[in-house]
């Protein structure tokens, strides 16, 4: 039976358009998502934490199909080439034909890896994203970026491969650790901060509801962020322009994650601190006002996100990590800078002295 009308956002990409369904009870609503399958073969990819919690809800809906499951270990280290090869082996063992579909049940790690395996099998088969973290619901499951890490760095290998549908069942958030939930909120704030002032104001008035994980507020926040991202992706699917703006907070954020060896901060936490550092850099360069930075800081703090640079992160090490950012061009730093709430732009050739000054100031103030 269908669950009561989920909120639906369409990602408009011509023949490759797809719905993002956001609501409750959606994993068990097989009638809805099975309508997006084209063939008889299904491989469900999940991990060892999520599968015991939610795999049954999905596999109950697979009656009459030829399906199997493939589980990976939990954690970023498992977003590897070796695991793509194992997933492809599972597709081979299933006898998957070109109309087969991969179901990605989990957070961003599972979604990125399973999507990449789908992009590779027979040069591209369907996949459906079934995100179970807030971060995956509001960001990684939408837009078709798939891929894996290499020892040389994160997300260095991948493909743009859009899903056939995204099934964001917020019931799964009940078991998500609260720190992971808050990290997902950082990506929600990012969307509002760079592109939607009214949404930012809405977040400010719904902090208590979001902290309490009130279902209506959570659905509304996911929907608004997904609608914003879907618009950006529809206009710039393969990141030749506007899509790069989604990296606000990510240059400093990735550097913080790297220098913390991916153990100190979750991705969303790095983005929260990174947004504030990029806001301060924008202020320093005369592009935004201190009052906006303070509004951003206050909202992030009220949502339980870190707003200061953790100890043990020297500015020189952070700058060295920033020099390796994928956005840089011709050896020069290239960052998304802020015009205050609701606007931003990408700026080339940022002086390292300005970056270091912002880092020193932030570390002294912390
Ligand atoms: P994750 O997939 O590692 O999930 C976080 C943790 O929550 C894991 O331990 C996971 O097992 C657990 N978990 C997941 N769902 C759960 C649930 N419902 N209940 C209990 N535990 C649950 O991390 P993430 O934050 O979802 O995703 C991060 C990944 O996403 C990174 O690899 C990042 O590079 C990628 N990413 C991709 C894009 C994109 O556009 N493709 C965008 C942002 C991030
Ligand atoms: N998370 C950034 C993007 O999808 O482009």
C-alpha cells in the first residue's frame, strides 16, 4: 500500500528526470518505488550497520524479482575500488542484465559507492537512492555524483550518474546518531546561506522543532534544501559553473577534515566551521558584513554544530591541505565566497596571506 502522499520534488533532466520522495514509511511503500524499476534484476547494496535495521523493509517489496544483497563494512574507508569490484561481482553472480537496478540503502558512503558500481556495470544501469542519513537525504543522494576514494585522496574517482528515484524515508532517522543528524543540518544551512534568504529565516524560527526532530519540520527542511539543489543540478549537471557554489564552506571544511585525519570532525561539522571561515574571509575582502557572519554562527551553534576550529590544527597545515583542493586553478586558491545570507560567488586567485590571517584570527579567538 502507498504511504500517505510523500512530498515529491522533481529533478528535471529531460529523459533522465527523477522524483525525490520525502516522507514517512517510504521504504515499505514498494508499490511506489518498484514503478521506477525497468527489469527483473535487483541488487540491494547496504552496510553492516544499516542492513540489520532496514534491509527487511526493502527486501519485503522485492517479491517476484531476481534479487540479491551486497553489504559493505561501515565507514569512509569502505568507499573503495575494492568494494566496487565486489559489488560488480555480486551483479555478475546475479546475472544482472542491462535493465537491472541497484538499490543503495544507507548514508552517503553506500550511495556514492553503489551509484558508481551502477554507473560501471555494462556501462551504466539504473540505481535508486534510499538515503538513511540526513546528509544523504539533503545532499549526496540528489544530483548524480557517484564515486570512491583512492589512497591519494577522497572522491578522486567517479562518474556523474543520476538515480532513477530517491526514496527519503525519514523514519530511518530515528536510529541515526544525533551527531550525524546535526552534521546533516549543516548541509541544510549551507543551501539556505548561499541561495535562499527566506529559507534561512525559516530555519532560524524552526531551530527547536529541528532539534526535536519534529517530523513536519524535518520533511520541510529536507524538501526545501532538495528543491534548491535540484534547481542547481538541473541548470548545471556536470559542474561547469553554478554547481561549484554548493562547495561553500568546503575548502576550509575539507582542510579541517584532512588535518583531523577524518576522525576529529564529521564532514558536516567541517562544513559548518568552514562556512564561518569562508564568511570571515569574505568579510575581510569586503564582500560581506559581520552581522551576516554572526547570524550564520548563531544558527549553526543553536543547531548544535561546532563553530570554532578544534585544537591541534595549525594554520600552515590547513593552508597546505587547501592548496590541494580540486577547485583550484593554475596553482591558485579558488574559493566560494559569500555576499551574506542568500548569495555567493566563486573567486579565483585568493591570496594565501588572507587565508592565513583568517585562520590565525579564528584560532586566537577560539
Ligand atoms: P555515512 O554514509 O558514513 O553514514 C554515517 C554513519 O551513519 C555511518 O556509520 C552509517 O553506518 C550510519 N548510518 C546510516 N544510516 C543510519 C541510520 N538510519 N541509523 C543508524 N545509523 C545509520 O556518512 P554520510 O554523512 O551519510 O555520507 C558521507 C559520504 O557522502 C562521504 O563519503 C561524502 O564524500 C559523501 N558525499 C557525497 C556527495 C555527493 O554529492 N555524492 C555529497 C556529500 C557527501
Ligand atoms: N555536494 C555537492 C554537489 O553535489 O555538487
